[in-house]
């Protein structure tokens, strides 16, 4: 048995187990996928959405990663970075990036090492990892992550046969069908055996399919189950189920798992699916996000907040470059939950307030 020190953070219910390898390696590269299973297991492990690892940047570290994972034909030259950001799914696969996870790491680096801002490598499993900046705003007591500028999803993640270019960064899916099983009840509510979705594809560190409820969702009766009515003045007036057993949560899960199963040939890496409702065109939206990799809806998603905000701005649905994003599921627990997104000249920034939950040691069976 091997003792693994860990830290657990949450940001609006999107929660992470962090392994700090800044001073020394804790897990061998080959052990990280196995520990990710333990870190995310609610019943026999620690319990979290994902496992994060923060490492100091050294060329030798990238070489070690590549010797085990074989991500690159040639190890990338990223000499201006300070740290490496890693995120692992419950099944052991390494994810590309995570906005909320990056803000949690920013909070931890300041708390533990007094680092106010740092350049950190993300998108490790891609052919071209990126260096972005994260940090802490001491005056506002928030953390931030500069997610860079959103990009078009690469053809190996979204096959051109099902997409239409919208502009330089966005592709559109004009209509894609989700069929209902007879016994799941959605067809009964909707009065039809299927649902047609339309939306926009964009890459914000992760691939996202952004669906706006006012024009991308063919079933109004089901839509009313997904987003209960809300007003800007009284956002606490709705109380869907906290445990995800309500019809809206079941629908989000059904659509997400349907895409994974039925459209894997079109989206081999999977898709994060965002359902977006514009609350106020001056700069407020709410969203729900089914995340690929963990294959369920999370209470909040940072890259999803950026994707929803970016596409909404491109479609002239929002007039402000400072956007307040309501994570719908998180607000079932905390009605005041908000993520802030800001559009700069060439970058998109996330702001949030991560919470340190606990620190501990896990007995990891290396076998």
C-alpha cells in the first residue's frame, strides 16, 4: 500500500481531488490512471468528478509523460511554462482541460506556495498542448483562468460530414435526432418518438456542443422540464431535484449518453453538451452541461461557461462583454451560484471562488 496525500476542492459543486507533485513526484506516470479511479470512486475511494495533478514544468516531465502515454511524435517545446495541468477521468483517461479545475489549481498554488499568477500547460493529450495563465485576484478574493481564444473543433473530433462552418471558430449542426425508447416517458411527455437538436460546436479547451433553448430544441414540453421558469429578480423561486432524479436531469443524461452511443463515429472523442437559456440579453445566461469522459451532468462546467458565452456573443444574443453565467444544477443547492466570464481582445477569462474542502491521505493499492 502506498500513502497518497491529496487535497479536495469544489467550485459550485464541480469537485476535484488534487495530487500535488510540485516538489516531488507522488505517483508514477503509469499509476495515475489507476489512482484516478480511486480518487473519483464515491463508494470505495475519495469521491470526486475528476482527479487533477499539478506538476512543475520540466522538459524531462514531458518526456516521461510521452514515454508512457505516446501523445506526441515529438515532445512539444513549451519552455515558458511554470507548471503542468493534468486532469484524469474516472476511467483513467486523461482529459484535455477544465476551467473550474484550473481555477482550483490557481487557488491552491496561492494558498500553498504564494503564487499569484502562473503560466500552466493544458491540453496535454492533444497534438499541440497550450500554455495559459491562471491566478488569484487578492482584492476580489477570486481566482481566474485565461482560457485563451476559442477555436474550431478539429476534424478528428467532429467529422465534417455532420457539421457546417459558421465562422472561423464555430461549426453548426443544423439538426441531429435523438430517438426515445418506449419506456422512458419522454415520448409520452412530448407526444413524439424523437427530439431534434440544433446547435454550435466550439473548442474552449474541451469540445462543446452548445444548444440554445429558444431555437435549438424541437420539443417545448420537454424544454419546460429542463429549465424551470426563473426571473432575474427572484432566482430562488425554483427548486428542481438536488439529486438529479427530476425529469429535466434524466433528459440531460439521456441525451448525453445517446450521443456517446449513437454518434460515436461522428464525434470519436465525445462531446460536452451544453443546454443554454438566455436570461437577460444584457449579460446573463444559465446552462446545464453533460460532460464527456465522466458521462454525466456536472453541477457546473468552466469550459462550458466559456463556450456558451462565446457562442451567445457571436450570435448577438448578449450585448455585454462581461457575462454572468448561472450553473443551473449548482443553483439547486446554492441559489446564488455564479460564474463570471469576460471577453477581452483576444482572450476569454473565467472567474470563480473555489472552496478547499479537505486534505487527507489515501491508502493506494499499487497492485
